[in-house]
C-alpha cells in the first residue's frame, strides 16, 4: 500500500465509473465509512463505491447524534478527507442541504469540489433525524423539488449523481412517498431513495413503479428488512448502502476489549478478534513511511 494518491483515478473518472454501474439489473454494494480507518480499509477491498454515512460521521467526528447538529462546514471537511485518502467512488450524505436553496447550491458545489461522486439530499424538515427513527417531518414536495433542481443545475460535472431521498413513508405512507419520488424524478434526480419501506412487498411496489436507479438502505435493526444481493436485484434496486454495519461492529468490539481491560487490567486473554498489528500499520501507510525514510536518509548522508 502506498501513501501517494497521485496514481488514484481522478474525481471525474470516479464519477463516470459510478454512474455507469448504478442501474437496474445489477447492484452496487456500498459499505458505510465513518472515519478514516474505516475509509482506508473499505477502499482497499475493491468495492464499486463507498458511502459516507451521516450517522456514523457525526457520531465519530463530534460524538453527537445525527439530528441536524453537524454544520455544513463539519461535513465539507469530512467529504474532502474521505475523498482525498481513497480511490473508490464516494457517495455522500448531505442531509437537507443544510438550509434553503442557496445553501443547497453551496453544498453541492462544495461536495463536488471536495470529490464526492454522488450527493444525497433528503426532504426532511430541519433539524433532521436519522432515517430509521420515529418523529421525522418532511417539507413540501414542491420545496424539495426546487432543491433538486438547484442541485442539478449547480453541478459542473454531469456525472455527479444527485440522489433524492424522501422520508415520507413512515409518517405519511408508501403512496405519498412514491408520489414524492415521482416529483423528484421530474425535477432531475438521477437516483431515488425512498427511505424505510417496511416489507419486501413495499420494496417490490417501489421497484415496479420507477425506472430510475433505486437505493436500498440496509440498516441492521432498522425499519427495512435486510435482504440478499439477489433479492435486491430482483426487486429492482441498483444501489444498496450499508451505513451502520461497520460502526455497529466497531462499537461492539470497542465495548468488548474495554470491558476486558476494565475487568482484568490487561488485554491478555481477550478473545475479541484483533487485526494483525504489522498488517494494520501497513494499511495506514507506515510501509510508505519506512520507504520514504530509507530513501531520504541515504540522500541526506551523501
């Protein structure tokens, strides 16, 4: 593994790649990344895309819930860092666009410049909530459609995907969610995200209704059932995001090792799986540091 990013695909090339792969009949599986270690590990495994989860990013960066607390600046910073250290196309949660239409313009422009390959916008009222929590409220479909139009007209790279998410299902029902998705499609959205359908049958109805690529949000313990890759393809989905899997696993591992340390005063005897230290260090770039030191220490000696 090398620390240099000079041989990484350009953001333009990454966007072209992602757009070509998200379609009905195949499925792009995008693991959630939430801080730099998760991003580097996921990036090394050859996924077609990775997903910057808002929930995980806010929790890891600020230690706060995904409830509209993070600012646009907080998230721009994270997008830039994720995109810089990875080569995999990056799909980015942009919440509500962080305000009105002018804010949406600024958000899309900033996310694109930072390296996002897809920008996800949702129709919740501000402050928003996690999509698998109760109590979410949505703005009017007309107001959201204007946000989508602004987003589409703001991007300078036509391959930057605009993902339109509606959170109407939980409060207003599936029919209203599908009505809204149709409006967002007419406004120019490239990908539709109907959040938290509650059964495979609801997902089938969504898949039969729309020709645009669809997002399946696979949250362990969430409101939507977890399905296999083949099941999702059969239902008409083109993108499956797994935003919580890694941070739920990491949280369980943290709690396990910390409990063992608290009880025993040492990590010896702990059965929690651990990454090999040398291999992990290489993933983080220490092999590159060693090569750098070797090269330039010889230069300085001469």
